[in-house]
């Protein structure tokens, strides 16, 4: 197969080395000195919430012109030291909710995140903004880890955010000791649990080590928690609050309704038919907007390779992105796609989470997602710039059996497998549905009130029905 990575255009080469330094000191030294001074002075002198200061930080440090809906409300709650559960759909600016208070608070904010690729993206972006940040992972070299722990033991560490996976927090005693030591010196500002739906067995991406995060309450009592997710129905929200011991906390949510997105389901007779439909669709998009970007979610690594190969052979600039690739290979594909050097990325369901790009014009699920939450999160990558974008599922009845077989193979408990099947069945009914507005299904599932004017004929059902 002649991959785009190996073609003669010279635009994109996977084998290109990413130059990155793992040394915390190098990274910190590379930060703009002036910004570092601003960040450290601000966090040392402002322990109370100050709206004007928050606005300034948002503009001067984070380069945003204004806050998005409800961000300031969350930041205010967090700055007062209270627990808060944040339910913001993808693209609503969840990360700023803990990043900005981290900059304004004395001490270090620990951020729990499920994937190393997500963590690395965030640390890179924060360092580019001049915000001292790092991550603790088994992939770091011993000397990097030593310099991080040395930094955390300083009287006032300059590092504002430390990212960790839940597995590290559960099993890494050196990390737990550092956390306790910082807490004893009143230097743990907050614990932010990102993608907190992973706490719940009802969430679409349950991770056992997320459940033990509630035990941190005993390790660092009185430290405020912020839990954040794009997808949690009422049952999952209950689980999150119970497991993270934040039952009385405030909940701040933004509507799941994304008005600029069009939702559709198309019937796929077989894989070849799906591939032809996809090609025709992409060619049409390309003719109208040569600078388009899109994501095609696929069920398996093999599917992602096959579809990317098919599209490449048909002249569409595309590549695959899946769990079978090395971290460096994935990074290169992501980078090439972010820069517009490739137009379409064919991703497996589990590994699309690190993708962050605002001008995605379509998200096609070549195979249905495993759950409605998963679908909502993945399709939510479309149209983050607020411009029209489409979320389409190519529904084939055989796909349901394939997903079921994969769910059966997973090493989960029988109860967990049963829940996965229930979630898949809900997803299947979304695909089979010919009656209800697709937004109505989403919104009611996430516990929101729906009314017909919220769709504005931007789903296949409303368009046909009207
Ligand atoms: Zn509708």
C-alpha cells in the first residue's frame, strides 16, 4: 500500500522525528520569563475570586476574547473552594474551567485524565501559553521524574498543573507521598477529574481506577474537587457524585444541543456500499470547500486502515489513527491533520479522544458507536467553530453483531457486559428510529427538556417530517 506518508509531495512524513524535550527544567526554562512571573505573582497574591482578574487572565494568559457560556460561573465556584460537577458538551471549553483557577490559585492543581495522549496535548498547549505544567507517567525518564518531584518539594513550586492518569494515582506511592506532602503545606489547590464519566459503570468508558479516586478524600481531606464530562445522563451523574464523594456539590451544565450540527443516519447495505457512499459524500464536500477536514470513526484498527487506504487510492488525502500505532505515529497523523496536510482521519472508536480541531465539517461513523454517550462525544468533534457541520452514521445491521462480539471479548465482568449490551441497544434504536427528532433523543437521554424549535429541521427525521 502506498501510504500518503511515503508519497512524493514532501508534505507529510510519519517518520519525521518529533523534537521534544522531556526535561521539566528545559520546558520551564523555555517558557516566556515575563509570563511565568505574571502567573507566579498572581497565584501568590490572589486567593479570593476576582472577576476582573479572571477576565484579564482569560484574555492575557489564555488569549481568549471572552468567556464562553457558564465558564465564569464554574470558575467562581472553584475559586471559592467548593466542589463542582461540570457537564459541558464537547467544544464548550471544559478545560479552561480548571486551568484558569489553577493559574489564579496558590499551589498545584492535580488533573486526572484517562489518556496519555490527551495529557501530552494539554501540557504542550499550557506550556505554549506560558503556564508551568507537567505530567507524571511511567513513560517519563527517571531524571525527568526526579526533577518533577524536586520541583513539587520546593517551598512554592512554580508548576501550576500536574496531569496524571488514574492508574498512577492509585498505585504510584511516590506520587501519593508528594501529594500528601504538598497538602500538609496547604499547596494542593484542587483535584480536577476530567472525563469523570469513566467513574461510572453506566458511563460509556468505565475505568476501574477512576472508582478509587474518591479515596483521595481521605488522603488529602478538604481539597476541593472539580469533576468534568461531556456525557453523563442522570444515572451516571449520580454515580460520579457518589464515587467522588461530592454528593452536595453544585452542578453546572450547558445544553447538549449543538444548533450548528446536522444529524443523519444512512443505511449501509454492506462495507463496499458504505465506502462508495463515503467517497461520494467527501467529494461533494471537497468540491464546495477544498480546505475541509473530517473524521471517519471505524470499529476496528483494520477497518480504519482499509477505509483510509480506499480514500487515499481515490485521491482523498487521508490517513488512519488507531491503537495499534506508536504514540509518535499517532502524534504525526494528528499533527498533519491539524495542519490541514491530510483532510480525513479514519480513527478507531477508542482512540479519537485526543483530537482537538475546530473546523471539522463532518464526523461520519462508518460503524455505529457502542453507546449514545460515546456517539454524542465523538460526533461532537464536528463544527466546534460554530459553523454548519454534519454528524452521520452509516448504519448496517451486521455492524450490531460485530460490536456485540467485540463487547463479549472484552475482559469485563458479566454485569458490565450486560450494561454494555443495553447501551448498544439504545444506540441501535437511535439508528433504527424513523419517528423522533434525533435531538429529542439526545436531549431527553441527557435529562434535558426538548422542544421542536430546538432542531430547526437540522436532522433527517425533522427534515423528512416537515
Ligand atoms: Zn430534529
